[in-house]
C-alpha cells in the first residue's frame, strides 16, 4: 500500500529530502501543504497517513509553533532524522547577484542566511514565502527577472535555475531535525529516545527533583524547553527530550514521573536519528479508522 506523507512544501524541498531519507524503500506519495498547520490538518483529517515536519535547526533553533501543532493535534512523534542543509542563491539563467532586487524563501531559510543577506541589503528586499522549493519554482513559472530564491541545490537542478551563490548559510555545519508525526503511537522496535511534556507546581526545587530523577536512572536529558500554557498567563510546561539505553528502566521512570508532576504527556517514544528504519516501521503503524 502506498504511504501518503504530508509535508510543508513541494517536491525537491528539504522536507521531500527528509522523507526520502526516512523512507528510502517505501512507496511514498507526497501530500504537499503550504504551511505546517496544513500538514497536521492533513494527518488529522486522514488525507495523509503521516506528516514530516521540521522541528529545529542548528542556526534558527527550536521551531516552537510546530511543537504546539503536535500537542494541539494530539499527535505522536514516531521517528526523527537529521538533514544537512546547504543553502544556495538561485535565479533565472544569465542573472548575476548584481541583478537581484528581491530574495524569496521560507522565513527559516532566510534566517539561516542572515549574515550573507546583510551584504545584499539595503538595495535587496527580502520576501518571506511558503517554502524554499515553491519560491524557486515561481521564479521559473513567472519568468521573474531580478528575483532570486534561497533553496537547496537539488531545487536549482530540478527547475533549471542558475546558482549565483553557494553555501550561503551562516554556519557550514547547518542541520535541521525533522520528525515523523502520526495519529497513534507505533510498536517501535528498541526505542531509545522520548519527547515528554510535563507541568510542575511552583514548589522550590520541583524541576531540580525531576532532573535528579532522570540522572539517577541514567536517562540523558538532551533538550529542555519551557512552553507557555494557554489560559494560564506566566505559567509554563516543560518540554524535554531524553535518550535512554534500557526501555524497561525508562518505563519505570515514567511511572515515577507521573507521581512527581501535575500532568505528564508522552509526546513520542521512538528511535534516535533514524535514517532508513522507517521503511520497516511503517508496516507496523496502526491508524485509527
């Protein structure tokens, strides 16, 4: 059965590359969406089996609105992968950087190239668009002269654009983490990572106690992020991501955590930095009918 996967963007976008990296052997059909909210909507409405969305970048940082979309939709994180992101400035053939008056791309892509783009301003206007590949394709479709897009090299090759500046991201080791989201958790084989969201009381040391609990059982905290709680001004929940070696020990820790916090939500239990195991994993996915 063909797997329908919703992504933000179109074919040849970075999300498309992430899908190929996650599902190299699966027969996948992309469901292009023009926003991350549309991705989660497609999964929620059964127009897609899964969604793949960017969640953080080594330059731009955590994409907090996407964590909120996962939480609001009550989705599970089923897997993750990391993609090296090299950015290129591209335009119609024959154009040079001196011809460019506007640069279009996704807001996060523009943010990753701030240092380079500062050299093009003030004469060059920056325009936020839907996604990297769509903005590049529009240059070709509308024959837009004086307009450049920031996208991956594969986009220039697909749409016949000319690269006029290479590797323009602020850091050469630029990576984006993508996660697979679904309506239900899976029977993951040997998971070693989890994303949790919990709310604490305001007692002194409450967070310190949680961190000590994780350390005692050798649960490695890799990320901690405070998130505003809707309807409770100035109150926050904590989003944490952890790595563990023993799944049984992790489950025991979860039992203890439930007693130590006001509220605990397991956002996902999955395999760290997955590259191709999703091809096998997708066979075990159980979707709500």
